[in-house]
């Protein structure tokens, strides 16, 4: 019985063993690269999904802005958005007094302050108190004045309250002279424009 020539097969066996080791290392390296590539692909897909969501959100915001732009511009033109227009408020009150055929008025404007959070609904809503004092002949003069002011108002306001009192200094005045005095407190509302603080 003859023995295989191990000495002659030694080199080819070493080559086969080296080839197997290289193949195993290649498979191990390839598996690691595949896992790395899969993780990279997953991260890229996540980034792509996030970019798509951001794009969809941006498109929805653009549509929302486009659909409300006209109303926003109308509010800006009316004086509700932006800086206070105190002179326009005073002029409107004086013209309303004239339109209602009344007898003049005095006014006081307080500094602008933040409106109640329930009214603001997250907006930078401010309010300015205007106190009006005017003589009136009869009680119905007051609603006529307020209606005239509403027609002329260059902004958004609310009547906080009014009080009628008898003028003591005119106890013996003629019947055509106003013997009552009205005092009304109005709240003028404004929304600060973007990147602007509230005006005092």
C-alpha cells in the first residue's frame, strides 16, 4: 500500500487553506459592508421622508397664507395689524361726535398693554384704553355717537362701558343745553406685526 505524497501536496493544501481564509475574510468584510450600506440607506430614506414631510408642510403653509392673504391685508389696511394709529382713533372719535351732532369731547389714551390671553388666542394682541368724556342732551345721543364711531373706526375696538351723570354745573341751564355727561371707556385692539415688540 502506497502513502499519499504529503510533501508534494503540502503547498497546494496551503494554497487551498489560504484561499478559504481569504474567502471567509471576504465574506465577513462583505457582510459588514452590506450592513453598513443598509444602515446608510435607511438613514438616507429617513432623511428623504423628513424632507418630504417638511416640503408638504411648507406647501400647506403656502396654501394657508395664499388663502388668508387678502383677509390679512384687509386687517393691515384697517389698522388692526401693526403699530397703533392713535391719531386716527382720536380723529375718528372727533368726527363721530360731529356726525352725531353732539357738543365736543375730551379724550385720554392710556399706554398699550397686553390683552387678556383668552382674547389673544396666541397672538401678540395688545389693547389701548381710550376714555371719552362728552356732554349729551339726552340718553339717545350716546348710542348715536357709538354708531357713528363704529362707522368711522380705523381699527377694532370694543366699548368697555359707559356712564351717564347729571352735570351739576348746569343746574339752571336752558333746555337746549346738554345737562348730561357721558364717560365711555373703549378698548382699541392691535396685533403687533412680526418681529416687533408691543408699543407703549
